[in-house]
């Protein structure tokens, strides 16, 4: 007696979960899809088997009915073998089987069990598949993302013009909807995920939107106070140094840090730590002056 092992068709165990069934079906349906195997009759037949298997196993009610029929078929076969010298037919599970059914093919078996098999197959044939998602990595330097910019990428043979917002972070991933592979049977296109790898090519340390750096300060300015000019990522600033500034002193410059992602015109803070540099190669006169100060 012939029967179709739908689990075997999808390469699954009978304990397969709905997720495993869906995954196996999509993988095989893509492989044997007629559009990709136009001249391969065997692929077309296989595609039909795969769709019919999915039609049954992905539906809780149909799968339960199928599993019960499989048990009934097994019992019927065992009964037939035990009584093979006696022509008969027997009813199992509301389904009548006889020895004359040994040559039924796949589709007729499907029709017999569930009715309208060819119609069901037609519907399965039109199953929509979302296209595969694509993943790409874009390498940039920190100074590349100070301002919003546009770039053209070549992904999967296509040129894609994207906008890179200022302030994007290292290893941040953005999704470009619909730029994956094309969906099948009118299904939605996949998406493109771009991961950014940003190398810091500046003297600043970046933490989110805030920057920090060390600025060298000469001893005389640290003691007497004064003014220095400092280059930030957003331009030059003048800093007033208070008299008797200590080594390691920190100052915070609001709005002089890094651009805030998708918040055009707003920046984080910049923290500066003063590193007082001791003078070297002093002349005798300079040494004497320091000696005088010490004596005082």
C-alpha cells in the first residue's frame, strides 16, 4: 500500500516544530522553484511534493488528520500482510483502503485524503516569499560622520544611494527597507542591513556624543594664567586659563562634542584635561630665577 511521507519530503522528523517545518519548506521551495528550474521536470515534480507536504504539515488540523491516517495505513498494511490470502477491504479511521490502491500516485493520494488537491496545490504555488535580507559593512573614519553625508553603495549588483546621518556610532546597524533580494510570487522584498565600522582618526576619545582629550599647558601659563587657542572638531575655540591651574584640571565645553545622531545641529560636550608640561633645557638665568622663587 502506497503512502506519502510528508516529513521525509521536507527532510524532517515527525516531531518537527512548526518553525522547523516553515524553515525546511522555504529552503526547499526556493531550491526547486520552477522559475529557477524551467527545463527540469524532476524539479517541478519535487516542487509539487514540497508544496503538498507544507500544505498538510503547516496546518494543525490537517497535520493531525495526516498523522492519524498514517497510523491507520500502517495498521491496515499489517492486517493485509496477516490476511494476504483472503481478499478483503477494511475501513480505518473513516477512510476505506483496499489492496487495489497500491498504485496511487502522490497527487491522487493528496486528493483522496483532503479533496481538491490540485486546487490546494494551486494556492500553495502562489505562496508569497519575502526576499532574503542582505548584510553589508561600511568602513568610515570618525571625521566622515561629523556631518550628514550621502554615499553610493554597490550591493548585490545594485547601486544604492544612502544618507548617513551625522553622529552614527561604531558598530551601529541601520536598515534600508526593501533593498534585499526580490520577493517571490509577489512577496515583499528583503531588507538591507548596513553595519558601520568607524575608525577614530582624531586625538579625541568618543563616548556616545561626548568627546574628551588632553591638552598640554606650559608651566608659566598654568601659574600665571592666560589664554590658549584650541582646535575642536567643530572649529577653533579660545580657552581662558585661570592662574595657578593644577595638573589634571578638567574643564567641560558644552556643545563642542560630537553630533547627536538624528538631531541635526546639536552636539554633545567636550571635556579637556590639562597636562602641565615642565620646562626643560633651562638657562642658568632661568634656574637662578626659580631658585629665587624657592627661597621666597
